[in-house]
C-alpha cells in the first residue's frame, strides 16, 4: 500500500523559512516532486527530483527553494527560504512509480501560510 505523508507546514512571516517533509512508503519511486495550490488557483508544479538527484524548479521559486530526497529513508524534502505571501498554498508531495505504466501518487497536502 502506497502512503505519502507530508509534514512541516505552518504559519511564517515573510522572509522566513520552512522545511517540508514527505515520508513515502510502499514502492520505489522514480521522480518525486512538490506541487502547490493556492485558493482559487490551479495546482502548479514547484519542484521535482529524480532518484539520481537531478532537479527542476518553477521559475517563481528558483534560488529560494531547494528540493532533496533521502532514498534510504524514502523521504522527500523541500527547504523553503525567503518566503513570500504569494507562496501561501497547500503543498502536495507527488511520487511517480514506473511499473507496466506510470503511476503518480499524491500526499494529503500541508498548509503553508506566509504573512506579510
């Protein structure tokens, strides 16, 4: 059974930092990522990382956010620095499994609120 459990969200002032974690279980995942959805907006990609450590970031978070993963612990992280009010959203962890076809699994989401 696949489970993705996010933690680390909360309320922070603009300019502050938060670290999100996503504990995964049940599969060996290829690409893992973070996505976010603000009220009234579509879910958007924040960052992805392959099993070998190659990363990709949305332009809006480049230089401020860092995605990483610990394959031994099957855990994904997102270090968020210099947070802005526009970073306020529910953050979701995703994990891709390559079997006979590609499967994408999602966590339940964690709220990040940045006050001005």
